[in-house]
C-alpha cells in the first residue's frame, strides 16, 4: 500500500496523547463541531444566508433511493454566525507613496484655505472590488489607474481620500496580493486597506487547530493559513504524497512532491475544512473533501454511520458562481461552482443536504470587518478613527444591503446598455462605463461640480482661497 506512517517521515505523531481542548467545542447535542464562545480577538456576526446547501434546487433526485429520502435532513445549526477578527490586522510593511516634502507643505497650505471642502473630502470614502472594476485578471483597467491616482492625492486639494479594497479573490497572502496589485495598478496599496475573501477567516484559527486548506496555486494557501495562526495546516498535496491512490484522477508533479509534507494522516483528526480559493486540482480536492465530510469525526479512511452527527464543518471563502476575467466571452466559473458541486456530491452520496458556511461578499460579516478596516485607514490618513459618512461601493448586492452608495460599472459582469440599470440588483447611485466615471460622479456630488481632479503644481495658496487656483 502506498501509505506511510509518521515514523517513515521522521516526524512525531500528528495527534499525540492529550488532544487539545478544542475537542470540548464539539457539541454532542448539535452533532456538529460548531464554533462557540469565541475568543478575546474575535467577534461573531450573524450570517445573512442559509447554511443549507443550494444543491437540492439545482439537481434532480434520481440518485436518491427511496430509503435515502427518509433519512434525517441537515439542520441549520451552525453557520448562524461568522467569526471575524475583532480589529483589523496591522501591516508588516507600508507601501511607498505620497507627495514629496516640499509638496506636502504646499498641500497643507491649500487645505488650510479650503477647510470646508477638506472636511467634505474626509467624510467620503470608496470601497472597491477588483475583478471587473480595477482589473481583468492580471490586466489592469486603465481608467482604474487614474482613479486611484486621484484618490491618492492627485486632486485640487492634494488630499488623500480614504479607499479600501474588498475582493472575493484570494489564494495568497495579503502582502503578496497587495504587492502584485500595487505594481499592476501603479498605485501604493497597503495590507491595512485590503480585504480578500479569506481575510476575515483568520478568526477561525481561535476555534480550529487541524485544518485541511484547499485552493489556489501551488502551496500558497498553506502560508496564508499559517500566517493567520492555524497551528496544523494540511494541504491536499500533503495527503497525495502520503497516499497517491486516494485520488485516482490526481495531478501531482515532482515539484508538488518536493513541497508536500506527508504524514500518517490515518492517525490525524481534522477539525475543519477551509476552501480559501479556486481549486487548481478539482479531482483531488473533491475526493479528499468528500472523504472528510463522510468520515467519522474527521478521520480519513473511516466512514460515519450517520452522515450528520460527526461531520466536521466546511467553510468557503466566498460564494460567487462566476467572475469577470480577460476572456472575451461570458464570465468564467469560480468558487461557487466548486461549492455547488461539493454540495451535490454529498447530497447524492448521503441523501441529506450539506451544511456549510460561506464568507466573502455580500456577507454582512465581510462588511462589518470592512468598517473596521476603513476606520483604521482613516486614522492612518487623517488621524481620525471614524467611519466616513458617505461610502461608495462597486459591489451592488452587499453595498445595497449594508446601506452604502452603490456604483455599477460596465467593465464587470454587468454589460447593460447606456441608461440601463441591473433589473435584479440595481445600483442606488448610478451606472457608469468605468470606475473612473463613478469616482468622478461621487466626488462632484460631495465636493461640487467645480472640483478639479488634478493637482496643480503651480497652485498659489494665497490666491487659491480667493478662487484663483494657479499662478499663470
């Protein structure tokens, strides 16, 4: 058999005697390892979508035998809350950017002469999606570059207007993603203003110790999970290195083998499954996830007698079915399709609906966390830890639910004609050809039609207060 014990790899047993107190969080009454109690650094936000899978409404029931139809259905007993960090993490490094010292002095003088407009500028903020708003895959949208320059101080006041990034993308650390975006969009982007789909999931490290983490390119999600504080992170490729036969249609290269960390996984008890990003090996991820969902209390190579009572929880970082890319045709399938497939497989094999938890937009938990990030970024820019009154968001469903001003752009999934709004999820502020047009419209509304979107290097602070903005 191509399985190996821990001793073969020279590592201690995965679960030595005296298993952590995490076991006490397993609820015998509920039958599910529901997070409860939380920790000092987490806060639990009520979920806004049901934990019951969508698969039942999207598949036929020919795979269910009559006897299976009578089996007990899932309860919505976990997923009633989404733990998020109590406060945003602090950045390890600050992205470069900002005006030169000499310009700083001039900016300060201009702002002193325009205090009313400055206060209005500090009372507005933007929350940007990335895919379809700022970029298509790895290709930036040119108007987005100009919009970010304007918000970073290239405007008549030289003022930085708070803006954060909320994306359902993921698969790598926040720092790596911010470095990539900064280069692509030619704008400084700090981890302190950035939220990707799995960023709030760092709170789960206070609930679970041994987790299977799936998705993304290579082994990058392992680094993400370890940075979040998970103590025992297992990647599906680790399990393949231990037993290649576990996935008949596997994709496993020599490079994978070099980076894998095989152990005797038959002796390990998993606490949860975390899907951080889109799968790069559907066959293997499907198989191992289903194996664990149907196992006895999270132990591989076992099968539970009851498909609900000892099932470990599974968390998905976001629920989008499709997303815009640089493909010239319709939007491409993303993590939501992977989730629905898991739900359908589980339903077909067990006869019961899978309970799961979905983070990301448009979940209220993501927006609650965004509030904290935005307040912290306001403090960074303007030494005021508060939430600006007027927030403009490019994600329509979540923004509408949360009471923000929503701007729909035609560079994303929505491709409506001029003058048309989305019939099902209309933007409450307006529809625009691109993000630059949306930002300009919002700034005109808040700062006046005469607001200039470029910084004038020849500005005269003395004359500026009387309406003359430049030295001729």
